């Protein structure tokens, strides 16, 4: 029997008189079925206001790598709450958290904490400009680095607005963005070294920011040699290379996509899975760059940076990221990914299922795996939304943009139940 979400709908409608739209992020609006209201999270499940127990593949938009409510994190948080919340000074728990990052992330010679991915991206831009004396931040079409005015451009532009593929134009992601905020920004297509090289040759680029694997849209690996080539080109032209590992961090590898692909950028930013649901972000990189916060006249602030409870959550999360758990979760993630591809194929639904073990993407209507944003534009988004809605009615909550986040808590039984729902949903929409 199809699940119903009436109480969620009523709560959203009623509380939209307080909270604009009933949601606290535009990304929570959803496209089909309406936004849901939740009461509890347990491992791979979310329990909603109607009492539905949903298998969750949003995983907090990628943050909940251990699953919902992991006991170790909860215990560490309770103990820290007893001790104190915010000192506006340093704590030993934040130094422990920093040491873990510096020992596990290749680019982390030094680091600083912040509270969100959007915010630490800004710190990276400031460092890149201060270090090089240049102005332009170069980004890639379809890559997302937060919602702030100077970077929310060309994250998901429509084809008619985006200009030619070999010379894309900057498209704002929101009304209310001042064009002056894009004066220090430029955009090109990703996974194309010749275009990157040509843009850098103009000599005005301070920093290049990219998701080392494109995961906010799609789940696309860099073509072999692309990241190495990008780093070499940045060196040649005096630009700082920044990897945005907000999604890829701790998901593509314990030590980030930079370890998986063997390329160490000048700076990198992490958030989401770093503390399994607590608002922690970090910027890390070369000593000389991070020390510009100390002796280079570059300001970095934030009342809640390294807030003690979030630091306790982070340390507990990081300690739970063991090789054995990655191995078993990855095996299940691959089983799910391949199972979905097979079921869709058997149902005659044209799709590309691509990506990694703990994060992958299902793109309907694509003839070949996407290499960049322009390829993804050819996918059948409307049909996928119907599929996601059909899954939701069967108790599986998967993002309508095609991304699937798998946690350590998604066990074999949960994968089997998911594949059963996928079978039903595929039949419904085929
Ligand atoms: C790749 C990437 N970078 C940056 C951000 C911004 O992070 P936050 O939402 O914590 O500000 C996100 C958020 O989805 C992201 O996916």
C-alpha cells in the first residue's frame, strides 16, 4: 500500500505562517510529494510525522556517513554538553579534531575550522586573492560551492541561458544577486584541460575551485590526468588550486578524493560528513597559505568556529571511520548501485548509473555516462522525479536530482528492501 504523508503536509501548511515556505533551506522544498517533517532518525531510517519509517538516501545531503543517531557520537556530545558549549577561546577537543585532519588529509599542513561549506569556501577565495594579488576565481559549470552572492553562479543553469559549451556565460543562481559580485568570477566547462589551460593563460586567475569529482550534480569522476594537469597548469600560471571536498570528503575515501585520485591541491575545504550532522567545516592546505591568517593580514572569524560540542561530535565521527567499516559499506553501496542499474535495464528504462561506492547518481535518458554539466542537461529530469516519488510511496527517500548517499548503517537487509522498492517504482513508471 502506498504510504501517505498527510500529517507532514498539514504541518508544513500550518507552519508556513512562521517559517517561509515551511522550510529552512530552499533545497528542502523538493519537487514531488512536498517537504516532509521528521520526528526521529535511526540508523538508515527516518521516521516522519505520519509514522512512516523511510529508508533514507538523502543522509542529511551527504552528511550522515555513519547513519542517523550513531551511539558513539551521541555519547561524546552528551559528555561535552556537561563540560561547556562555547568558550570564545580554545579547547583541547578542537586541537584533537585538528590533529586528526592534519594526519589524514594529504593537503592539510595547517587548517582552520568554520561552520558551513559555504563559509569556508569564502575563506579559500580570500586566501587565494591575498596570496596571488590577482582577482579572478575560476569555477566550473554545474559545480556548487555554497549559496553566497559571489559564487552562486552557473550551478545549474538552463541550456538556453548558459551560452555555448566552449564559452559559457555566468548565470546567477538566484534573484537578488548583484552582477558586481560576479566581477571577480569566471566559469568554464569541467574535465577539459585544454580549456582550463587557455583560461589560465590570461594570467588573471587567483584561484581555481572545483569539486575533485563532480557530485553536487551527477557523480562524475575526473578524466584520467585531469586533476594532475589542473594542478600543473595552476602552478605554471601562478593560481591556487582549491578542491571543494564538501561532498567527496570522507565519502570517496577516508582521506578525501585528493587521496583517491592522488592529487594534493594547495587548499581544500571539507564539511558535511566531517562530523556526521553537526555544523563543522574546515579549510586546510599549505602552511604558507594558512599562515596568512596569522601573519599575512588575512582575516578569518566566526563566533561558532570550533564550537566544543561540534568538535566532540567530529572527533567521535572521525574515530568511527575505520577501514573495516568503509570496506563493508562500500561493498553494499556497490551492490545497491549495480542492483539499481540492472533493475532499470530489465524494465527498459534508459539510464546511466555512475559514481562511487558511498555516493552515486542515476541519470535517466542518458546514452552515455556524463563527463560534465552539459552532458547532464540531456537527462530526463521529469521522469526521474516521478521515479523518486514512486520510491517515496514505497518507503525509500532518494533525492530527486538523482544522487544517492549510502551510510555505514545501510545493511544488507536495507539494501534488499531498497531494491524491492526500486523494482516496484521502475514498473510503475516504465
Ligand atoms: C560541493 C559543495 N560545496 C559546498 C557546499 C556548501 O556547504 P554548506 O551547505 O554547508 O554551506 C555544498 C552543499 O551542498 C556542496 O555540495
